[in-house]
C-alpha cells in the first residue's frame, strides 16, 4: 500500500515538473528509510536532535531524490 502511494505521488510530482524532493525521516524508522531508498532517495546527512518527542531528542535522516532527466550531453 505504501509503495502504491509513493508511486502515485511521484507520478503527480513529475507531472507538475517538480525536479528535486527533500524529506526528513526519523533516524530510527528503518522501514521508512528502506522504502524511500527503494524509490531512489539518497541519504544526505543527519540532523541531530531535530525534534524533542516525549522528552527525548530524536535525530532525523535527511533524504534527497533528484527527478531531473539525465543531461544528454554526457
């Protein structure tokens, strides 16, 4: 179900000519990180103590997806 939602979202995003996506995901949410990686997202860093949840600081992983077409000059 989540994969289908991501596929539908990516279709809408590319149809609207959005070329770059950035997202943050809890560093301890391994399932979500693997799902995003399945669709080509790359980790670009960690934001330490990004949020304080239930009295604990939580790190977030920053992820990036480049949807631009490949440059035909290469």
